[in-house]
C-alpha cells in the first residue's frame, strides 16, 4: 500500500500542492521520477518536475517524510 504522497512547489506562484502520485519510500528511492508534468491548482501553470523537486508526505498523518537514503 502506498505510504507517501508526492507534493511539489509551483515555481510560478509558490503554492505547494499534492500531485496525486502515491508511492512508498523504497520505490521512491529506486525510481527515476524524471520529466513529470504537473499543473498548479492555484495559478494553472504546467511545469516539469524531477525527483529532487518532490516533497514526501505521509498519507496517514500529513507529516513530511525525509527523503530516503540513496544507498
């Protein structure tokens, strides 16, 4: 079951929003997550985001999750 939600911050207006993507920390560490397009719900700007841009949030608690080690 997915444990974390992936959020990003819009580079245009600064709104931090839920991308709708769900994963777990192990899969996130292994995945590439390159060239993903997301549209900001506040300003409507569509931009490309990469793995380093994502913020992990625990779907059960809403608390930030530190990115997993790359090891």
